[in-house]
C-alpha cells in the first residue's frame, strides 16, 4: 500500500493561463459564439471574411506579451515564400 500514487490532474497556473487564452482566441473566431468582441465579420455583399486588424494584434500580443504594435499584412503563404526565397 506504500506504493500508491494519485494524480489529481491539476494544471499549473501557467498551463491554465495558456488554455484560457486559447479559449478566448477560439471565441473571437467562432461564428456561433455570442461573444460581442469578435475578431471577424462577414461581408455578404462581397462574400468576404473581414478580420479586424486591432483584434488580430490583440491576439498576437496575448500569445507574445512583449510584442509591440505593428502594421499587419495578410498574404497567401505561397506568395510570401516566393518573395523571401
């Protein structure tokens, strides 16, 4: 009976913090969410998803807290890699 080991499944605070940030980011991009602070919208007239630059920068800073505000450019991955080759 001395070899009994019990794991309670309690996360360290840093793990909980990362999980909570992930849930917050998920909610910002979830169409079905009732959350009013979404990072996206849908433009029906042009059939486009709109990403709000301020929210995208906020999300980047959630994951990388020391990140300074920067302009954001959206590109296709292939186009970017073709430029940096």
